[in-house]
C-alpha cells in the first residue's frame, strides 16, 4: 500500500506587518532582521482568530463531500491549545461537517507534533486502507513585544489529508527520530508567552539536525534527495542547517523556493515545515514525480526527525497554487502601532467583531468558545 499526502492547503491569517517597519520601530538595523534573521513579513492574528479559525480556513479548501463521508480520524497538532481537555479537532469536525463516526484528538510536542500526527495518520491508514485522515497543524507564535524573539513570531495553519493512493506525496517510511531532554524553548500553561534560551535553541536545532542526518545517511544511503525542507523558525537558521549538510547546488536552488512563503509568514511552529513544503511545491519548476524530498522536523524540548517524501507524477494538478499565493497577497498590512494594540487584546472581549472574516470566534460565554460561520460566503 502506498500511503501519503493526498491533499494539502494553508491559511496565513488576514493581516501582516512589515519586518522592515518592525526593525525601524524597535531601533534595530534593518539588515539584521531582513538578512541576519531572513524574514520580510509576519502574519498577525486578532482577538477573533485562534488556532481553530486558522485551521478551518486551511481545511475548508480541501475537504469535499467525499472527505466528509470518509474521514474517520482528525488529528490537530498544536502547541497553542485553547483548552487543556477538549480537542480542537472536535470544533473543526463540526464546522467542516465531517461525519460523526470519526475520532478527534489533539497532539503536542512543540514544532514536532505535525510530523508525529502524520506518522500516526500513516499507521491508521495502514490498518484501514479506505480511511482518510485529516491532519491539522495550527499555531500562533508569541514571544512578546520588544523581545529578541518578536521578529520570529507568526501565525498560520496547514491542513493535509492522508490516504492510501495519495495524489501529491508518498511516505518513504525511512524516518529517523531523536530526543533529548533540554530547556531551549518552552511554554508553561500559566504563561501567554513563550520562554526561550535563544542561542541555545539555535545550537540544539543544528545539533539535532546533525544527529538525525548522520544516522539517516547511514541507514538510507541509496535514497537520492532532490530537495530538503526544514522546520523554519526563521529562514536564516534553515539556511544554516542546509549548508551544514550539503553543498549540492540544485538542492540549494530548490531551498530558495522552499522559504518563499515562510519569509512572508514567520514561524507558525508545527506547521512551519509543511508551509515550507507547500512553498517548495508551489514555486519549483524542476521537481517531478518520483523525486524525493528530505524533511527536517524539529520541536524544542526537543524531538527531531529526518524523513523523506516521494512526489507523485502530476502532483501540481492537485495543488491550488493560485489560491496559496492569493492568500498571501490579499492579507491586509497593519502598522506596527496597530499590531501592538491587537497584540494585547483579549479574546474574552471579542463580542461581535467579525472584521469581514468568514469564520471567527464570536464570543466566550460561560467559558465556552462560540464561533460563527458567515453563511453568505
Ligand atoms: P538575537 O540575539 O536578536 O540575534 O536573537 P543575534 O544577535 O543572534 O543576530 C541574529 C543574526 O543576525 C546573527 O547571524 C547576526 O550576525 C546577524 P548568525 O550569527 O545567526 O549567522 N546580524 C546581522 N546580519 C546582517 N546585518 C546586520 C546584522 N546584525 C546582526 N546589521 C534569535 C536571534 C533567533 C536567538 C531570537 O530571535 C530568538 O530567540 N528567537 C526565538 C527562538 C528561535 O526561533 N529559535 C530557533 C531554534 S528553536 C526552534 O526552531 C523551535 C521553535 O520553533 C519552537 C518549537 O519547537 O515549538 C522556536
């Protein structure tokens, strides 16, 4: 059985800021943020958006009536959970209209969880060949205003359907995983902001890459990779990772395509690697069916994995590339002052402020989240 990614889409919120303007406002050299960090724009969310609204906006583009009937598992990977108990995928199942004979769960391990969710989905499909699994990666990254991590924030979601006989990418079943118990980045449940030991996190991102890459090469020396995607906390770090493991010029060229979207969105945590994959597939002119793409997944704390995916012939026909580019281009630019105001707004103040959003958090009443889907859209 060939199992893999049959459909994939994204959402990147409807607002962004310019990283150049952020540098000017913070009194930082513009070149540090644009070149030293390697980011151009950053997606921003407001109080009526959360991981569930972002996930809905990503998933609605790929879930059709056949999927509504056949999806029997929804895995929501996130580290920005809105509830310690109820899985975010239950809300999503309801608003997407997926059948009731479906399991809904949430998964966590920093930026690694979407990769874990794909592993879980693969195992599920291998036991149930007609199953379709909806895998969501949705996060909002928050370090705080005027912190060194601020320039590496972002928000967005990726939705993927895993099935037998996929039309976009097949799993090569070659994953190598690695775990070490470290405090490089963490988000205690009582804090709205992430805590980070920035330099240490960079060192371990690269150190863990070395661990999984060396072992991957020993075990799978015959797999030829035509491109490599990375978890992208900011594009400069992914570039360093790439330069540490290869000097292949073609792979370097594909890498430029793989960071195009991430430069404009920022770190969407567990979805970042898959945003990079989507960026690569949307922008490459050379990758074709049968080509293998290496994938480096890193989640602080830390779990890393290197694995590969094989492109299916004709994959571009099943990607809505115009829609992905439109989603990036149609975002509204907000000033740094507006972003600072939005940043401190609480979702408990939401009350009927839809801002033209198709799906939004309308209110929190009796500690229950109430969403609204605008019918006319
Ligand atoms: P910082 O201290 O502000 O920056 O923090 P810096 O001083 O390290 O400078 C950054 C780079 O800009 C350096 O380049 C400078 O030389 C360069 P590098 O040494 O890296 O090659 N630079 C310039 N370049 C051109 N022109 C100039 C200029 N000035 C300086 N004028 C840091 C940067 C990334 C540490 C900070 O933003 C941060 O803490 N971010 C959050 C943590 C993070 O993203 N870590 C990444 C690895 S951990 C990870 O990926 C997991 C994560 O996604 C979470 C999860 O798993 O859930 C974060």
